C-alpha cells in the first residue's frame, strides 16, 4: 500500500498488525460464516483481546484511544480479506453517538464494554418507510412522567439480533413544524420488556454480519436514556453519519484492494492463447486502471479521516470519500471477477463472495445518490464544508 | 535471565524480484519487507523464556531501515531494542561482526536468532556470531528449555531425525520455524512499545568478506514433451538422462 504519506509509525504498526491478524485468522471463518450466515463470535473475541475493536474509542471509555484513522486502517485491512468478517469492527456501531452526544454517565456505562468487545452495540435509524429519508421516522417515544415509551419498527439493523445496546432514533414531538424536528435519540438495553428482534436472512452479501428487524412494543426507558438533547435527533444523526461514513469508505478501499490483488495474481497465472492474461493489453489496462482508482479512493478516504482526527469530520469530504470509494469498489470488484472468468462466477472463489459483499457499500451509510446530494450541498454552501470554499474564476 | 534475540528486517520471498541496473543487487523498490519469518519464532521463544524465568529480552537488528521490525518486537513483548545502522548486505560474517559488537557491550545468558533469513537462506549469522563470541551454539532448534545454568535444545536433523543437546550458558541457539506459535501484535503492545527504548549502536565494520559479482535471474527452463511410440520414447528418455550425466 502506497498512500502512507500521512501515517505515523504507530498507525503503520496498527495497519500491519491488523493485516497479519486478518490474513491468518479470516481464512478459517470466511467461507462458513458466509454460507451459514453465522456471526463470527469467536473471531470477534480474538480481535477484541488484541485491542482491534475499540481502536477509535478514547482510553477513558475502555478503548485504545488511537484515533479514527487507526481504526479505519484496521477496517481496511479486515475488509481486504473479507467484508462480512470485517464487520466485527462494527460491533461498536452506535457507541459513537453516545460518545458524541451522551452524558458522562451514559458514556461510562455503555461505551467501555462495547470498546472491549464484551458487548455489542447497534444503531436503529431505518424503518420500512424511512431509509434515505430518515426524517420520515415513525417510531414514537412518548413521555410518561419519568419514562419514555417507545413504539415502532426498525429494519435492516446491523447487529440487531445480537446487540446488547440499541441506539434508537424516535419521534418525541409528533406535531413539530418540520419532519426533521421533534426527533430524539435513546439507548435501550437488550432484554427491555417489549423489545424484540428478528434476524433477517438470505442477504446478498456480508452474510457474516447480523442484520435484523427490531420491534419496540411499549418499551419503557427512563429519561436518563435520552442521548443528547430532545428534539435534536436528526442533527445528531447527521453528525453521527458524517463520522461513521468515513470507515465505510475504508471498507470500500479494503475490499477493492483485496479484489485487485486476487485479479493480479490470477492474471499472472492464468493462460489463454498461449499467453498469460497479464500479457494481454486489455488486461493490463484493467489492472492499471483498477490500481489507480484504488489509490485515489484511498487518498480521499485518508483525507476524510485525517480531517476527523483533527477535530471534526467535514461532511463534504466524508461524502466525497464514501461516494468515490464505494463506486471504485464496485468497479474494481466487478473487473476482478471479469478477469477470473467462469471461475469467478462459479462461486467457490473469494472473488465471488466479494462481488456480493461489495454491493452494500453503495446502499448503507447513505446510498450513492445521497452521498452525491450531500456533496452537491457542500459545493453550494448548503452544508458546512470546506468544499463550499470555491474561488470565483477570473474569466467568469 | 538476560535474553537477546537477533532479528532481521528482510524482504519477503513473495516480493517481485528485479535486478538493479548495476547488475549486482536487487532493486529495493518492489520489495515488501517484514520481520524475517524465522525471527518471529525466535522473538516468541525469547518472550516465553522471559515470561517463565523473568529477566529482560533485548532485540538486536542490523540494518539502516529496521525500525518497524524492531518496534514490532517491542510490541510483541521485547523490553528494549538495539539497532546497528549498517548494511552488510549478504555478507553474513559482517552481519555477525555487527551483532557481536553489541553483545560484547552487554551481559547475556542466551542469544536466540532465527535459523536463517528468508531472503538469502544462508543460515550463517547465528553460527558465525557464536564462533566470534566463542560460546556454544545449536542450530535449527525445535524445542528449548533453560534450567540450572544450561539450555537443553532439540535440533532438527536431516531425514526427520532429532538430536537433543545441552549447552552451558551463555550460549546461542538458532530457532527453526514451528517451535511455537508466534503471538499476534496487539494494539496494547503497540502502545506499550512507544515507551520502550530503541537505541542506535553505531559500529565500524571491517572489510567485506563477500563481494557480489553478478545477480541474475536463472534462465527459464522449458519442459519438453517426448512423443512417439513407447520404444522410441524410452530410447529418447534414456539418451536424455545420459546426456545430463545421470547415467553412464
Ligand atoms: C446490510 C445492511 C445493513 C444496514 N444497517 C443499518 C443499520 O445498522 N442501521 C440503520 O438504521 N440502517 C441500516 N441499513 C439501512 C440503510 O441505511 C438503508 O437501506 C439506506 O439508508 C437506504 O434506505 P432504503 O433501503 O429505504 O432505500 P430508499 O431510501 O428507499 O432508496 C431507494 C433508492 O432511491 C434513492 N433515493 C432515495 N432518496 C433519494 C433522493 N432524495 N434523491 C435521489 N435518489 C434517492 C436511493 O439512493 C436508492 O437508490 C442497512 C442496510 C443494509 C442493506
């Protein structure tokens, strides 16, 4: 990997440690976890014992305090070997919301066990009628004295059936003047009466990752479980995604890199017309373009992560990185499969699994279209982004 | 116990190999480097000895570019690291001389190294260093224990045989792969490594004992398919074997 211009010695060491771990451990689980749609608990435990799980979470909350970029580098290396298994680094997904907006008590209670990999967190935004349009959330949280009572259905929730903590976006003020107003975030614990989850099976890809529908039937949570400010849920969710989309960009860089390596190896060894595939000009161009796109995507992802580590993620740079990296990953994985020919299609090769796994990257954490929209808003000054700082051309 | 372990930051045998323009060296740009595979086992064995007997493990590496590998050792549980900023290349005697220069300034009970390095596969540095220090050594060790002032080592011999030897301390052993299962580098280890000492030990090395005349890719050998009637094929085959000097 070339783009390490900005990496510290420590970050390089993290990347290498993650690479070694994934290279040696993932092959033991990849095929079976995918086929059986089995969450790799054993692998999670191993990764957690080595400190990979809470890399980005501050030390005072049980994490490794290494910053977002270090975490992202581990994500990239894990996804390079297998995307579904790479999702073990998303068992902290949602804890970022508590870290950004939660009270001190909430941070101390919920974050450390998640950072240590002992508990699993999930984030519940999406509903059957509210995906990209999360302001369409109908799940309600009604204030009853000292409690809120939550009712509604969430779907496509990563870790939904295995989570210990559920970070939930719900409507607290049904009559608010705008749909994006009157939303709030809560944390609900597994086992709360009325909370149920059903694992969704037969996904196209990342089948090692758990995805579930989550039901809230009169789930009572104390007021102390409100995360952040009542009515600010939408804004909090946007800030949350500005951060978490960055590691999604690294998921994309990782899987693209993995697919490229498989393609290169295959092209050097497979012969047709008495030559190696790597000797055909067409294949050579494919490899050259694939590698260039990956490097460009990696640099954008690095830029977004460095920006976040400097203080605050930039929504435009994050959207750019996530949009581009996810796009590149589709192209690269598809071209890699093309180079593998029928052997790639028949399903027993890692590239077949990558072809299924990669697809989710343009859907979750903001669809491709939503990233483009966020980019455009950034350019036009409708979002607080550096991309809005455009000079006027002298020949206008 | 004072344990030293010799490690090399060395090119992976899976790297792309390109001969440099001078025809005498490998072009380093295409090489991927890592801790030498055998040294990983040596480091693990050294750390295990310390965990059992207490004491200190010190890693020593010769090379101008070996910081990452030394930091990896520190992250795996080595206590401090010494870098000898010299480039002996494939000159095993010079590399051994550099290591010995360090060891002469330190007190040690046992020195571990990998059986060989993954680039040149010479398996020389350990043995040469032991000879220069005039201490007993054992190579290709697959089991090791230290008790009552001596090291007991099981060595791997040709043909699946084993040999058990006892060496009075201080001694040197070169470790065969598979002696243990090296631990993964943990994030906690990486953080702990930050506070550990990594110091330079400059040396003045003597004259080279090896000079490289030429490095080249071996000529590609082609397979030949012998066709024809069985009798014809057999005759051609015998002729071929004879021409290679196998049959007289
Ligand atoms: C494996 C997986 C895991 C997931 N994990 C989670 C999770 O942990 N938590 C969670 O809350 N959600 C999760 N999701 C849900 C995910 O975030 C949504 O699927 C995503 O936001 C898209 O919503 P949707 O599926 O309802 O599609 P829709 O929003 O209905 O979109 C359908 C299509 O219309 C396009 N579209 C929508 N609006 C616009 C617009 N304004 N302009 C142009 N085009 C538009 C979309 O880009 C898309 O192409 C997960 C999804 C998957 C598949």
